[in-house]
C-alpha cells in the first residue's frame, strides 16, 4: 500500500509593512480551508509568512526590527491559525521571525501536526546578504543584520506518516542542506522563500535566469536525495519591492509535478507518494553502497574555496 501525503503549497502574495498579523493570519486560514477542501493533509506556507520581507529595510537601531518578530509561538495573533488547523485536522508548516526569551533572533520554521502540536523547529542556517547598509546594492538584504545563523542543524522528523525536514529559502541553493537530510532518509523537504525578482548585484540577470536557478537547485536536491521537495513563495510586489513566485513541487526523480504561474495567494496541491522515494534511495542514490566519505573531508574542514589539492604524480 502506498503512503500518500497530500500536500498543499500555499503561496502568499505580497504582505506590505502596513498589513497587520491578523490580516495575514486570516489569509493563511482562507488558504488552509481551501487546502482541506482539496484533500490536503499538510499545508505549507512561505518563509517569514506572517510579515513583509523586512530584511530589505535598514534600521540603524536593530531593536526597531523587533516588531517583526514573534516572542511566543503560538502567540495571541497566531493562535487562530493553530485553532483552525486543529479543527480541520490539517498539519502545517510556516516560517516566522523568532525572538527567544534570551533575546536571540532567528529566521525559523515549524512543523505543526494535526493536533496543533509543534512537532519540529528549524532555524535558517544559510543566511544570505549582509549586516551593514550597502549603497552599492540596488536593494538591501540584511538577514545577517537581523538574524543569527540557525543552531539546530537540519533534523528530520517522523511526521504525518513520513520523514519530513525543513529548509528556508537560501538554504535551497546549498547541496549540503539536502544531503544532511538525505542521510536521515528524508522523504519530503518543505521550504519557504522570499526571493527578490532582481539580483541586487547584477542588472543583467533576468527573472528567467533567477527562476532557472531556483528550479535547478530544488530539482537537483530532490533528485540527488530521492525526496519530494515542496518550495513555497511569498511573491509579488511588497511596498514597491518585487519577489518572484515559482511555487513548485519536485518529485524524487527531480521532475516538477506542478508549479504556480502567478504571484498572488494560491494553492498547489499534490498527492505525494512517499514510497516513490524508495527507488532512488535503493538504486543510484543508495548512499550506503556508493558514497565515499573518505574523499569528502573538505566539505566540513574548509568553508571557503582555497588551495588546490592536486599534486604531480
Ligand atoms: N530570503 C532569502 O534567503 N533570499 C535569498 C536571496 C539571496 S540574494 C541576497 C534567496 O536565496 O533566494
């Protein structure tokens, strides 16, 4: 018997600075209700789903950005989302800015099961961008100013009948993200993103180029680890700043099984057969049979690229 996890990728359109949490939560609940009607077991929302993509704004005083962070999860404004998920018996994943009781700031994502219990938390490891205002950029991307790198690694959880892991946005561009979860047998990776439509460093990179790199990264991660990957955008123009869409689901053979073609709130629903991950895991990507860890040391001993290892023979 196949193990089917029907997932709804719930793309959010733009969230402006003036949009309050209550209005965003009601949009998320509307998508959740549609997802349930379409047979979904699991609804997946984007990175920083509750707010505008605030790292584009420079606050001289970092504490001014704290208004975008959640100090409790669920908190008073997110409780209705948890309540509705429990009533509908639907699992969910969403990203948010986390401010811990110790005053630490993370770009986080949680798995919430059908009973409304937080079953897993991930904190974004690969923070892109910069920490100080950079006038050479067309737009700012200050994740390194407002967050510290995640400290929880890339765990995989037994969740809703499968093995599920999380990543956030820029993490999808790094093969290590997927492989660490692949080594735990992951069957579905859920990841939300906020990706600017333009490259702040390059005026020649097109939207098509950027969508190509997005798909390339997700499809490669799915194929090379024989896992489903559910990639969900926050999209559209937020206070004049464009984010691309491209919400998609990639299967364990790396092929895209569905993709949204707009930048508004919307759903992409797919019945994912978790047992379809077995073939790749037992053949070409049978890690136990084929990996050669004795040659992979540089992956963890060296961060940036350095001197070549080649010697005359
Ligand atoms: N949110 C996020 O991680 N966005 C990055 C943009 C990188 S450009 C500084 C991404 O990889 O999509």
